[in-house]
C-alpha cells in the first residue's frame, strides 16, 4: 500500500491511501482512460497518474471529480456524474452513498458498505493505538 498527501482541506491533510495493483486494475477501464486523457493524464503508469491527480487537486478551485476513478468508483458512475455535474440536482441516482451511483445500485450499496466498514475499522484501530504504518502494511486478507 502507498499513502501520499493530496493536499489540505479546511486545515486538514487529505491523504490518498491506495494499493498500486488495485489502482492499475481500476484505471485499466477504457472509458476511464478516455476521460483521463482528455484531462491531461498520460498513459505511462499509475504512479504518473497519481502525481497528475495531486497536481490537479492542488491547482483546482473545485475538487477534480475524476478522483472517483482513483477511489475505485465504477467508471460509468464517475463519467455520468462528470458529464451531468451542472444539472446534478435534476438527475436521479439509483443509490447515494460515498458517491452517487447511476448504473448498478445493488453493487454500489455493497461496495459502499465495505468502504464504511473499512473506514470504521481503521478509525477504531487508530483510536486503539495502531499506527498508520501498521494499517498500511496489514495483510488485507486477515
């Protein structure tokens, strides 16, 4: 796992924690790449894409919505949201959790619950004295 600071938001550090192999799989979607290329990302490596994302977060006044690709959200949901963000109050997501899902509500709800369980686990572990290193290098299968 890797952890990189994306920037700060309201006086707090925004930390991006990810598994490079998983990110590579997530970013391999052809639809995702079409959007990322249009935003100036180059298809060199996931590391280069993360560097570009960090630059976009730090330079943009608005949070770059393509971050959904980097968070493992379904490509169709990220693309739909980006294409319709101006009128987002007028479209009807099938599910609203950590992101707005338009394509597969059942799968989105399942993934959203996993994200919430993971977040709760990490927060509890930190409150109980575990370090970020211990969390980053923990075996996800245990």
